[in-house]
C-alpha cells in the first residue's frame, strides 16, 4: 500500500469535513448568505472576503455552499479571476455554469447584462456568484457585477448574491466611491494561519489522505514551523495551501522512493521546491562561529535523522567541530545570539518541546526545513575551509 491513500484530499478544490480555525468566518458568511440561499429574492446579500493567499477564503465559501446546498433555492457559480478576466468571458462562464444559451460576441456590455438577467427571470434562477481573486478584474468590470446584483430588483427580485474575494483592501479602494459603499459594508477578514493552526490543518489532512503510520506529528510540526505565521499579524507566512502542498510532495517523494514513512529530508527537498531555501549570499555573511554552529545543527540533524534536535545536543556537536577546526568555542550566551540570528534570517526554525517528547523541562528544539542537509553541509564546509586558509 502506498503512502498517499486519497489524492483528492490534497486538491485545491477539496472541502474538508471540518474547517479548523475558520469557524468564525463561516458563521459570518452564513449570517449574510444563509437566509437568502434558503429563500432568495427579497434582498441583495454581498460580502468581500479579504486575506492573504492560503488563508481559507475560498474553501470557507465552498464549505458554506456544501452546508446549505441541500436546502438552497439558488445555484452556485464560481468564477476564478486568474482564468476569466474580461467581461465577455466572465459572462460566458456564468451562462455556461447555469446551462443557458448565450452569444459569444456581437452585443454591448449593457445588452449582455440585460440578456443574462432576462434568462435568470425566465428560468426563475437565483445565483450565488463567487468572484475569486477578483483583483484580476479591472475595477469597472468588478463594479459592473457588483451593481448587477443591486439592479435586479427592477424585476421584482434580487436574483444574485455576490461574494468577492481579494488579498487586501486595495480591491475595495480601487472601486468608485458609490460601488465601494455597496461592498465595503460587509467585509470578512482572514488572518494568516499561525504555526499551531497550520499543524491542526495538516493533521486533519494527513488523517484523511495518508496511510496510517506513514507520517509523524513531528513531520507535520516541521512543515507547520516553516510555513505558519508567528502571530496573526505576521504578513510573510501563514499559507495553508503551501503547507498542504509541501506535505503532499513529501509524501509523494517518499512513496516514489519505495519507503513507507515520510522523513525530514523528504520535507526539506519538497519545501525547497516551493520555497526559496537558503541563499549562499546569506551564508557568506555569517560570522565564522555562526557558520560552525549552523554546521553543528546540520550534522546533529543528519546523525539523528529527526525533524528536530535540542539546543544542548547542537552545542555539544559545535564544541567537537571547533576542536576539529582548531577553534576556541564561543560561550553559551553567544550561541544563543547565533541561534536568534539564524532564526531571524529564516535559515532555521525553533520551538519549545511539547509534553511527551522525552525531554525534561523547557528545551529549545531546532529544525532546518527548507534546505537538504547534504547540500547545506557541503556549502558550509567549503566556506569554512576557505575562511580558515
């Protein structure tokens, strides 16, 4: 049996049974859209979903539809702004999704819209329209679809509910003031996922998509540490899709190699494919003993084959490496300074040990998640040898 038990679990369109850490946003959207989906037509529900990539915006909308689909009197239409950007293709895709005939060209924008609305009225269709990655639309095109929902009351019913998805407030700021007022009142925000939150997401995906015994919680924690945000205010990390992609690639790599378990090195090789890894320019700028300490971390990880090593173990290996190179070891406090600098530069990740990890007290654990250890060891050894010539 392979490691990957269910490929669909790792697909971007997969909707899990539960959405960890997005319960609040799901409730907000259900409050805005739930009543209309059950009994549409008496008002125009709309919302703008804002958050960095991979923060759960699209999957939360899909989860809302999954929960309400059985009782909904409306149809779900999803438009991806990366694939459909100009007005004609967007209208054409809406018509295709609703299985209604529509000309590809030859009409003005107003005529296209009038024809679309006429089809909706004649067929008594109500539409829950999602415009994903809407920042790809020109502001006038986005404004047109925002106003479309507002204007359908001329037929006696509001035929459209609208959710526009973007990365930042720019999507609203680029609209004209009156249209901004229509959408700006209902904004649902998605903060970056923290390391702990991404761990929870990965754990559920692994349980649903990977074979039993093929992964450890430490492997999932390792991925969470290199992708998760330090806090909800961290704008550089927090992409759950990226974390899931790394887990899938690592599982695939292990499976291709004929192994039954994902190793830390599988994670490193997979994360390097989607992240930048460690730049040699960054390594060159490190002080000699910071390089030696980093080399100690690398060698300790290689020896143990574990996702994490303790600071104390790395310090002991550092002392042996100093003896190997004829260097006097730096004091304990200086190594802590090196550790902090390496973490700030994104070369290593650190965390405190958890209960049940076989270590007494609060021990700092160190991991390297974005660079294969053999590669990093070779580069560091070469730099150190050249520096000590």
